[in-house]
DNA sequence: GTCTATAGGGGGATAGAC
DNA sequence: GTCTATCCCCCTATAGAC
C-alpha cells in the first residue's frame, strides 16, 4: 500500500471533520492541522474548501451505500430485513452524518447536496424493493403503497437521529423504530 | 401598543434570522442590521449572542407550543386529530425551525437545547395522549404502545422536514406522513 | 438606552520560494 | 507537490461618549 499522499490525508481529515462538526464549522485551518498539511497543499489539490468537502462527502456516500447494500441483501424474509435495517446500530446521538448537513446553508451547493441525495435515494430504493417483496411474501397488506412507506421509514430514521441528538439519548431513536415496527407487525396481520 | 424598544427589535430580528439561517450563521452584525440597532444596544440588553438567541428561541417555542395546543384540542375523533397534526401545513422545504438547530455545535448550550426539547416534549405529550384516547375509542389496537408510537410520529415529522429540505420538495414530507397514516389505518382495522 | 469606534482572533484564500 | 508568509474580511465583543 503506497504511502498516503497529502491529497488523501486532506480528504481523510475532511471526512472526519465533516462527521464531527459539519461543513461550515470545519475550517481549512482545522483540516490542515489534522492532516499535517499546509494551506498551499490544500489549495494545490482542491480549488476550494467546498470542492474538498464535496469530494469527501461523495466518497463517504459511496462507501455507506455499499455498506447498506449488505444490510438489504441476503434471502431473509423481507419484513425481517426491514426490521434489521431500522434497528441497525447507529451512532444516533451524533445524528446522521448525511442528514446533519441538510440544515447547513451550503447544502445549496450540489457538491454537498448530491452525495446526501444519493445516500437517501439508495436507502429509499432498498426499502421500497424490500417492502414490495414483503407484499409478495404476504407479510404486508397489498393495499399499502410500498413506495410511500419507504419514504416514511427513511424519514423515520432521519427523525430518530434528530431526537437522539437532541436528547443525547439513543433510546429515543430506538423507541421511534420500535413503534414503527409494532405498527408494521399489526398491519401485517391483515395481509 | 407601546413603540417597540430596541430590545424587542433585537429579539424579533434574532427570531427571523434563527429561522432563516440558524444560530451559528447568524452574526451579531446581521441582527444589528435587521433591527437597526448598534453593537452597544445588543450588548447592553444581552450579555452575548447566545443569551439573545436563547431568549428568542424560548419565546418562539412558547408561541409554537400554544399554537399546537390548538391542533390537539377540540372533540374530533382521536385518529382524526392525529391525521390533522401530521398533515398540517408546514414550510417543510426550510426544515423545522427547532429541529434545524439540533445539528449545530451550540446545541450543547442549554439556552438553545432547552427550547427545542420543550417543543418536542409538548408534541410528544399531545400525541401520546391522543393515541391513548384512540385506543379508548377503539380506533387503535390496545396492544400498541401509545408512548412509543408518539415518539415514532414525532420522529416522522422531523424526518419529513429533513427530506423535504434535502429535495427542496414538500411532497417528500407529505408522502412520509401519508405512508404512516395508511399504516395506522391498516392497524386500526384490527382494533 | 443608544450611539461611534475599535479590538483581537479566525475565516477562506493566494503568492511565490523550494 | 509541499512549504512559508501573508492578505482581506468578518466574527463576537468591549470601551466610552452622548
């Protein structure tokens, strides 16, 4: 494995800081300190802080989308997979590393919005497909709209992160998920 | 009605800016410009930007909590009230004015966290009470945990705001709510 | 109670040597 | 490709006149 270039070190530092403090609060100086790089290096490799952050977010999204692919693959019953996704371990008291950025002013820039949307889209698609499969398996009433329900569950996970961060308490997110799962279980009795 | 004092003008400006850009991105200069006040006035009436924002948030929460009280009062069937709350008109593409602050570093300070928690608590309590009433009315299965379900719906509204802001599209929030309502309707058939 | 003036520090970025 | 040195602007806050 080749020695990490300054470029990679800068990207790694940006990824860490984006998760820890977000975009606006991450200054080029912070990035430089953490990557042991100097202003010249940052602006040699990237035209701006935004460009660096955009590339960092893009790589983070790509990696997380691949990870989530794993959660939704396999041949477990569809509703079991949905449950596994909703109850997956998350560092929820820190929020969602993608959802966190949504309220920053700079989400206006596609460099940041793009990766966030890509992340959400991947989850929504997986959920919609899995819920449709549940309907085929007879564990979810076919009167329900799988696409809409996928948006509901995606929103739920994001909202759970908001509550967990607000209360500094993971259990708020867990309660939100469990409430939804009990509702899904109840509805499935009519399938 | 007495002429607005600089103090009130400063609070009003802070309220507007907290909604438009959030806390960190709202500079004392912005507040001063919008309220036609000068640095001296701001720091005469408030010890810091944080104290001003805290008081502004506190007043905003108080007002919104009173408004929401209205949504949950009246003698409509409980599940109808829940639907009314979930589908209430929101400026969702801008996010939730309370949930928005949760990801800022300064949420660490109780001046900001307090009002946000108070807002969430008020909604959670109203939802839990209304869902319990639905169970008494026979429109929600008693096996479900009304308290947990209240957290679920609170999270859902927050998540809907995150999605709507991400996609600059209110319909994402609406889909999330409709999905949840269809699930509640389905579950209620077993009540 | 409101004003003018200003301070100290950090923000994002650039120039140019090596 | 990485470094040192530096720029200009805005951030939050303070001092003290009116």
